[in-house]
């Protein structure tokens, strides 16, 4: 138990403070411990204080090169001791995906700064959580790390809302996730983008991998370079210009228009057939059941995925050394599946690292 708590408290990487003063200047004021100029620049870009719009985003989160960032922004009331500050953002960086946990902690830190006007109290609370997993204050509330289980964060996405919006087309998202494709999601509201994108990794629950999630990306060179180093990802944007960047996505989701588009170069791998229709119907029927929660819908999809992977493994040859079974393309062709099913199983085997690579020559993609 103690070991588990120690592991949990070691997930935070740093805390920072960004202020907007009465002259409209936005400054990186303080951080603990020190951070790089690159990360500071990125976090200044992510906090809404540097945007031209006066619209405040109370809480945003995202990932950059395996570092998660969580930013809470508040306005300063006239009653505060912060007389020369109009707004400020508290930034937390961490190793783990858990928006609810870090939203709760940054809100406590915000209340502390509004009350005391000094980062000292914030640093004390940060170190307390870092070392003990808990901070307790009478006036600003209490925070306990172990109250925020990672699994709850994984299940918090509104999968039923997504299926309600896209219906049978949800199977395109499922297929893209299963095949580790690049998904770009657009909406002018970052809050909408974040709620949608955070849900997609749950479509492939057997992986429980949220490192593919990049929920808040700008069209800046450093961010795009980091993104393109990933083999598959979910990337959220609020700039519609991303729709013209065909080099960034296999599947483009325009949430504002309710449209999903498959990029030309991805159409072969994303070919839909009878199997996809069956999976799509299962997803829709489960999501439309008023008795089922989002978590139960995710479980239904996961059971279908497990069945699919079991069938795939039955087609493969056992490997030595305890490795995954390897699927031979020639064996797959002998089964005479419909072309779309054969194509999907081939690409799925590749995505699950179950594809046998011929010793001579190269495998020909099924058409």
C-alpha cells in the first residue's frame, strides 16, 4: 500500500504561475522546480491569457513529448490582495493522464494564491502532495491523491454522446483506433475538443493507453514535430486550418459540422465491410440502451474487441519464447474472407504486432 502511494505521489513534475497584469502583459512569474524555455513557451501558448480573445478557459489539459500539462485560469476579484493582476493561471505538469485529479488540485492552489498573493503557500502544498499525496487546509479545501483513480479518468469520457452524434460512423473511429491511425479532431471550443478526444482511447480498452492522446495542439512547428514522431495518435485542434494538413491525419473529425472524413491515403486500410457493420451495430445498440452507463458501453465494445483478437490469434501460428502468435498472410488468404475483412485483419495484425514478416521478399498488402 505504501509503495503504491509513493508511486502515485511521484507522478507530478512541476508547478508554475502565469500572470496577466493590469497593463495586459502576460508573464511567466514563478515555477518549482525549474523548467525549460521550450516548455515555458508551450505553456504560455496553452494558457488562454496570451490569446487575443477575452474568453477564459477555466481548465485545459494536454500532452507534449510524454509530459502532461494541466492549466487552471481564474480572474482576480477586487477583494484579492493581488492588486496589479487581472488574471492568472496555475500550471501543473505530470507523468500521468488524470484531468479530474489535477483540476481539483489546481483549484486549491488558485484559492491559496488569491488569498495569500505569494507562491510560498502553493509550493508548500505542492511538496506535501508530492511527498505524502495529501494537502489539507481549513480555508482552501483538502486534496488526497488516492481519491483520483486512473481508471476513473479513463472511464470519464462521454462515449454515449459520441455514438449519439455519429451513429454507425462511430465504427470509423473504432477502426482507426484499432489500426493505430492518426486521428485529428477539430472544434472551435477547446472544451468540446477535450471531452471528445479523451474518450477515444477507451474504444481500444484492451490497450489502456492514453499516451496516444494529444488533446490540445497548436499548429506550431515544435508541437507538430513532436506529434509526427508518434505512429498513431488522437490530436485535438481549435484551428480549422488543420483540415488542410493532409500530412497530419488519416481520419479527420469536424465536430462543428458533425463530419468524419477518411484521408485518401488511408482509404485502403480503412476499407469497410460486413464485419465493420456488425461492430457498428453492436456499438450503436449498446449506446442507445438507456439502462447502460458509458462504462458499460465501453465494456461491451471491449468484449467484442476481445472476441475479434481471439479469432485473429486462432489464425496465427504460435511463436516461441512466449511472444504473441504471428499471422502469416498466406494463411489469411487461404481462409477466403471477404476482401474488406481480410484487409482489416491484416492491418489489425500489424497494429497488434502479430504479423509474420517473410524471410525473403515482402508481404503484399491485400486489396
